[in-house]
C-alpha cells in the first residue's frame, strides 16, 4: 500500500495529465568545473534519475535534461525556466542542487516536470549523493562514498573504498567493490556480489542475497529471504518471517531467525543457529554446532566437533558427529547416528534411536521406545530410561559390563545377536541372576555400568 501511494505521488507531481494533449518542453543544462584529486562531489536532487561515472580528468562534468509539460508551450516553458540547477565550488569540493518552482505551481493541473542527470567526476572523488523519487547509478567510483535515496533503485558497480547506501521503496544492487559495504534499505530487495571487505545490511519487507564476500557479514532483517554464498569472515544474521540460507562460510556463523527455515552448509567454523516454526538443516560444519529451535525439525550431518540441539514438536536427525551430541527435546523423536563422543538425549512423547555411539550414552525418554547401539571397542557406561515403550540395547561382544536392568509390565532378556549362549555371570552383590522383570549380572567379566530402567515395556540386551 505504501509503495502504491508513493507512486501516485510521483505521477501527480512529475507527470502530465493524460487528458488532452499537453505541451512538452525540454531544456538541457551543461557545466564543467574543476575538481582536484581527493575533493568531494555532492548532489542534492529529487524527481529524476542520477547517473554518475568517472573519468581521468580533474574536473566534474555535469549534464542535465530538464523536461516539463503543461497545457500550453508558454506555460511548460515557464515551468522549465523556473527550475534552477545550482553548481557551487567550495573548499571541500563541488556541490550541485536542484531547485524546483514554488509550491503553488506544483498544485496546478496538467503540470509535470523532472530532471535527469548524467555526471562524470574523477575516480578519486568521494561521493555524497542524495535523491528522492528517482534512480541512482554509480559506476567505477574509487573513493569512499555515501548514497541516500528513496522511491527509486540504486545500482553501484566497479567501486573501491568504503561505501554506504541508504534507500527505501526501491532495490539496491552492488556489483564489485574493493572495500567495506553498508546497506540500509526498506521495501526493496538487496543484492551484492564480489565484495572485498565486510558487508553490513539492514532491510525489511524484501529479500537479501550476498555472493563472494571476502570479509564478515552482518544482516538485520525481517519479512524477507536471506541468502549468503561464500563469505571469508564471521556471519551474523537476525531475521524473521523468511528463510536463511548460508553456504561456503570460512568462519563462525550465528543465525537468529523466527518463523523461517535455517539452512547452513560448508562452514569451517562453529554454527550457532536458532529459529521457530520452520526447519533447521545443516551439513559439513567444521567445529561445534548449537541449535535452539521451537516447533521445528532439526536435520544435519558431518560435524567436526560436538553437536548441541534443543527443540520441541519436531524431529531430530543428526549424523556424523566427531565429538559428542547432546539433545534436549519435547514431543520430539531423536535419531543419532555415528557419534564419536558422549551421547546425552532427553525427550518426551516420542522415541530415541542411537546407532554407532563411541562414548558414554545417557538417554531419558518418556512415552516412547529407546533403541541404542554402542560401537566402542572399550568399556563405556550406558544409562537408558523410558516409560510406555521398550528398550533395546546392543553392545559389542567381548567388552565387559555390569548390567542392572529392570522394568514393569514387561521382561528383561539378554541375547547375543548371533544366537550364541550369552557369557553371563550373576553379580555376587545382588543375589539375582535374572528374572522376567529384572537382571543384575556381569558380562565378559564385568566393567562399565549399564543401567536400564523401563516401565510398561520390554528390555532387550544384545551383544554382537
């Protein structure tokens, strides 16, 4: 709605009425002034486009096309004559300003006017560009610059130096800049590629896409999609109501999202990810991954260090973690595969499956089945508890354990996976060799503790 209102304003001010055949008049402006190396170029304009390019001469070449329309030629010419372009040489550089006719002339029917600039400046001239209701295009500026625009698009390419761009109700596109980049936009998409330096972007109600950034990336946005592909420094993102996708990040990643998916791939550092009401997926994380989510699924693989996950009302499926894995969940199924360190998993109203865990294993479940396979060749403690579901534990044959298992409304069974007779020695301190609901014994001479507690379900212990 806001965009539609602003477009209506432009049409009512800068364009002639469609009814009848309005007279049109064009007047050209041209001026060249000296602009020494390092001195700034400033322009304050509205109601028209600005195009700025660079050249090798120590001067600013200013060309403008002034277009006016009215019911008669005389009236249109009078409007054009009332538009003044001011070019001032100051101690800091050159200042250009567009002055339009008095306000009362704007209210007259069938009157329209606009000014379009084509400007050439030295490539080393710092830029300060201000515009309203028009587009801005800047090419090959090799100095620090600032662009403030609204109700139009901004395109910047081939630059050097620190650039700051502010815009609203229009798109911002930056193609190649050797220097840091700051973009603040609203109601328009932002794209930037091939940036040597860091990038900071804030935006709302549209999308952001960054490609090939050598430094770090900071983004604060809402109601839009965010995509970052290849960044050489840390990435920090805050977003809502839109997905976040990161690929090829050569440092740490921090994402805080709401009501949007998070997808992260190929990160050499650590990843700290948070979202709600949508999924989290990750792959090939070089260091630790930490995930905090609500009402969402978490799926990931290939983690260089440890993995920590907290979520609710979704599924967790994590694979290929070199270190340990800790998962705390509610109303969530948990599946962990190929975990190189300690496993700690807690959930409610769903099951837990752990396959190929090399470290100590602790599982606390409620109202769900628990199935665990330990792959270690040496003794590691195991503690599994659940209610209203069975427990199934598989441990390597020949590794010593002290087993304490009990359940209610079920039975405890120790069986080698190959069908051979178990190597079972009753524990002297218990006096119990085993019955339908409890088992206390040593396997392979004893060793680490296996503690299994269930309710309303069987407990099966297998060795292989």
